[in-house]
C-alpha cells in the first residue's frame, strides 16, 4: 500500500535518489518488508520557498509559493505491524493547537476514525489498557482488525509485549523520519536560481484585483509602461503580503462570484481566446506572477465593466446607416476567432459618452488604447441590451 506520496522539486530529485539506498538499508536492518520507491515524470507544480525579506522591523523569514517542475515521489510497502497491531498515530496533549495533537504515522490517515481527528471520543489522557484517566502527555493510537485502541505511552510495552512494542515504535519512527526527509526536500532552498515563479492564491488575487480596480481604476501593463505608473497586476503583487489583513468575507465572496463568472465565460461557445485563458487560470488554486496574474486582473476588469449597468444603458445608436463616421474611440474589448480566411477580430469601442461601437476585421489592433477611427456605419444593432453602432471599412490610427 501507499505509505508516502509527495511532490518534490525536480531540482532535488538527485538528493532523493542519493538517499534511497540508505533508506532501503535502514528498513532492512529494522526487519521491515521491503519498501519500494517510485519517482514520477516532471510536471508543473507549486512549492514553498523560504526567503529572508527586509522589513521595517529587520529581516523576516517569509514563505512564498513558487511554480516549477516537480516529480511525485511515492513510497509503497507494508505499514509496520506487530502481532497485527499497527501504530496509527501518537497523541501529544502538550500541543496547544488541537489540530496538531495527532501525529499521524505515514499511510495511516484513512484508518483513523474521524472522532480522533477532533477532540477524540475518549476523555483526555484515558488509557484503554489500564482503564485509567490521568494527566498523560503522550498516548498511542493502535489498530488491529478494525479495532482502534488509545493506550498511554507507559502502558504500550505492557500491552503488546516489551520487545515487540520497541520494534513497532522503531519501525514507525523510521517511517516518520523518511517522511520528514521528504518534507525537507519539498522546499526550494533560497537562492537556487531564477527559474522559479512566485505564485499567489487565485482567490486572493481576484479579490485584490477587484479592490485595486474599484479604488484606482484598471491599468494595463502597456498603459503602466507608457505612463510610468503602476499596473493593476503590480498593485496586486504589492498588497499581496497583507492579503490576510485586507481580505474580509465580503471580499472573498465577491472573488468567488467573479471566479464563477470567469469559468462560465470561458466555457461559452463564442468565448474569446482571452476568456478561455482566464478560465484556464482560475481552474487552479494558484496563479503564477508571470503567467496568469495579468490575465486574471484583465478578467476582473471585464467583470466589473459588464456589471456596470450605467455603461449598458448609456449607449445610443450614432449617425445614420450608410453615413460616414469619424471619431476618437477607446478600444474596450477584443474577441478573436479563426476562420477559413484567417483570424477574424471583433473590436468593441466606446466614445466619451459611453456609446458602443463594433468593428469586425482581420486587422490587428493593440488593446486598451484609443484610436482615431474613420469608416462607414454599416448597421444599428443590439447585443445583450446594449445598442451598438456597427462600423465597416475603417481606418484606425492610435492616438
Ligand atoms: Zn494504561
């Protein structure tokens, strides 16, 4: 059965292979059934990286999530067992945090009755071997043929037999040691190269993007570079460390709603490439700073714009069908799809008064920018309650 399964950064797999022999030797010395190790193919994963950060209060150790290639390391074998008894967990009442009291033996988690995962079904410090309750710090949770027993540390040798209990404890201890070795390797050491990408929780990112856009407006990367200001994505990264203090339940609720909307928009039949990319990124728990964070900020902006009813009601048809049109329009949205004749793009513009214009073409226009447009009014259309003036045969110059 599977005892341990852990994702290890691909860069540390060398250390794992180096240690394999000594681990197998140790298991053999302890008289355990042979353990087998399997190392999976590299795949994109996220890991913890501990870094020292300069703060106003001096250096602080921070844990960040980073994205890089990882391999799944699996350890399979028989769990240590003596006379049918298996050690499921140690209980440590010295732990102030309830959820940390149970030290589960690798591979035993599913055998532990749920009641033990909270306060436990028995009085604190009760030993089922000697049937007494007293202030015991350490107890063991043992299992045989579906029966679970809680036994005091001092009684365990009496309960299973002295030599046997020692063997059981040593074998279980070895599994714990193996687990902690892999746990150490799970972290990426500081300064091990720039190939790692910082990751943030998708939910926090969406909530902070919403907060930032509603407070400061949306700033694309291109506009930030041009204006030498801060893009929405940069703002999100800047406030991210304090996410825990800024984000309340109401904000997270908004984030969940936006995530649902992004998913739905990406699955729609006429979904733009952008909508599909955004939906892809919200499918994960975490998003990379370089790949995805900007997309998510843009998607939040799209959501906010769609929500703004003002914008919807303001739009009126402009000019007469067949007339010439010329004016300065801001490019709001772009959808692109493939046709037999190459890519077709649909641009949605707005003028100063919030009137909506659309233009379908194969020409490429940079997004989030204003253009001087001259062309012809093809028709007056309505899409989702928004009056659109459809343009054709246009010339567009950035302004
Ligand atoms: Zn006892």
